[in-house]
């Protein structure tokens, strides 16, 4: 009996070994250039343990770039994954043939984890319906209405920094800018004054940090949940911590009940969601877009919070870090701000912000060098054949566009490690393939909050540069090190800078 059990176990092990060995021949059998994987992690053995995905994809990209191929194969565990490098092919897959690759493959569970069923993760017709309902809430006109709320937070931020400099000239900017974005989103999405500068450990900030920094599952488990979502859903697996979900559901419920009871109007994101909930329209007598359920409102408010909180604060932090290292660029950005403000009587209006071209170039160059989202992922929704090579991707297989690596390719951006805002002057942009710069994605699934995020960042940075000068100090980490656990390309140890009032 004992020998029979041992024999069965040996047979199972040998069968698994043979299957894995065969699986790792996947790209070779299709004549696709690939990097030899190592069991059990494939080509991503250091992910989350020693490094962020950005440097991993950079190494892969450098390997394939030497081969001059439009795409290349790797393995996430035993699952084949196809990198896309050629910018014309990227355009085809994200725009022209979008209907073949409409989904990100992000894990969500509508039943057990309703906040995870937001627009970033949703798929198919549900995503299309939701996008159609929410796109009108992010027009320039509606974003402009939130400007007074953002301006209020900018003033509080500068006043807080002014007071902080009385005790020390060295400040950790990522922490401060996280508080700034928390307050902006709290005001614009929930109508709540978080007062993060006076109360840095307020509930919004505390639960935001849990959502980003204390993940419920390891990167390996998250990948397995994505790869086998139907099974993970059946088991009731959740991506968010229960206390995070409970907090945001409660905040949204309380906000909706208060506004409907008091008939409060704030001209913010929540107002627009409430109009869709109650009438299916954004304007009285306007076009009917469709009603939203409470769960849909909560999920969209949550993704507005999470997408805007860490991405914007990180982009602003890296911009100040790069400007501290490049004083000439900082002075030019400051002069751009001051010249524009003088034209608008010192008022940081929507029109003034829109004319701060060099400051926008600085932000764009920061997003090139430190894109908050290092990769774009898409799942094949149906079989797809590549026109040039005949390669067929089957339904469910994944493509990945290595944004960070493409942004650091010297064929697109000469001397990529150099910080040069002039790369984004209009004449330079016109010379370049637009699909080599993708900080917000592209195609129908481009970031819906891109314009709001840009406005928030420009207003915050303009306010700071108008009143303060930033430089490096003994605690500044050069070069900055990236967090290995955060999906966002955030700094591992914060960003310390010296600030002085002008």
C-alpha cells in the first residue's frame, strides 16, 4: 500500500514536471523570441520581494531591444505573456483593434467586494455602459467647477509649509503632497474637509495608506486571483481589506443621505453621481444617460479616491525632486508661473493654469521618467492574429506594454536618464511618435480622470513654486529608490528636500 501511494505521488510529480516543461516551450513552439523562464515564478521571480515591476520590465525590454523584435514572450509563473514594443503595433492594439483587447484583466468581485467593481476593473458591456455614464462628468467645464475647492486646499498647503519651515527647512515632500491630494479628493469627491495638514492621521489618510501600502494578498496571490478570477470569485476572495471597504461604503452612504436630506449642492464629483442616481441625467431636461446604483456610486467614488491619491501625489513629488536637482529648470518653471499670474492679477484661475506651458512640460517630463503606472495590461477577448507575422493569441491570453521601459528608450528619448522638460515643447512633441509616451494609457480605456489629475498637479505645483524654492539636502536619496510592493511607482523612502520661502 505504501509503495502504491509513493508511486502515485511520483507519477503526479513527474506529470506536473512534464507539463511545466512543455508549457515553458510555449513561445518557442510559436517561433516568438522569449526569455528562458525559471520555475516557479517564470520571468518575475523578484517581483514584490526585491524590486518593483518597473526595473524588471526594463531588463526584459533591453534584452528584446537588442533582437530588434516588435514583441517578445515571457512567463508570469507558467502563464505566457506577450510584451508589445513596436509603437505602430501598440496603436493598433489599443485603438484600431481595441475590441480584441478591451479588458485590463484586473481582479474584481462584484458580489463580495463591491468597491472593486469600479470602472478601472469592469469589463465588457458593463464597462461600456459605465464609461458612457461617467465620461460627461469629466468634461473641462465640469472640472472647472471644482477649481475653488482645489484652490482652497492649495492655500492651506502653502500656509502649512510656511509654518513647518519655522522648525525645520527639510521636509518630506511625498508625505505632504499625499496630504494635499487627500484633501483635494476629499473635497471634490466626497464634499468632506479632511484637514490632513492639521490631522495627518485622519480616517481618509489612514485607510488610503492601508489600501495602498498594506495589501490584503501578496503579488503572487493577486496574480493567481486575476488568472483564475471565476474560481476566486466563487471562493469569495476579496482584494480590499474589510475595514477599508466598510469605511468607504459608510462615508458614501452618509454623504448621499446628508445631501439628499439637506438638498446640499457643492458642484463636485459626488453631486454629478447623485444626479445620475436620482434622475439618470446630469442636467434637468438634459439627455438621459442612465441611473447609477448605490454600489456603483460607491465603487466610482472609491476609484476616484485611489486613482487620484497616490498617482497625483507621486507625480508632484517627483517633479519637485527633479526640479531640486535641476535648479535652472526650476527657475524657468517659477518664472512661467509668476509671469502667468501677473497676467491674471495674481489669481490662479483655470485659464491661468492652462497657460503655464513650461510647468506642464516639467510635469510631462516627470511622467516620462517616473510614470506612476509602469505597465499597461490587456487580455485578449477573442482570438487575435497579428497581420505581419501570423502569430495567433488565443482568447484569455495577456499582452503587456512596458510603459516605463519605452519611456526610457534612447531611440525615442535621447539620454533618457536626463531630466529635460524641453522634450515636451510643441515642436519636439510633433517630431515624435505619440505612442512612445503613454503615462495615462491610450485608446477607449485612457484614464478618464486625466484632465482633473493634471489640473490638480499644476495648481499644487504652481502654488508651491510661487512661494518656495526647493533644493536637495543631506537626506535626499539620489537616485530615488522605488517601493517594491506598491503597484504605483512610488518612492520607497519618501523624498526629502530643503524648502525656503521666497
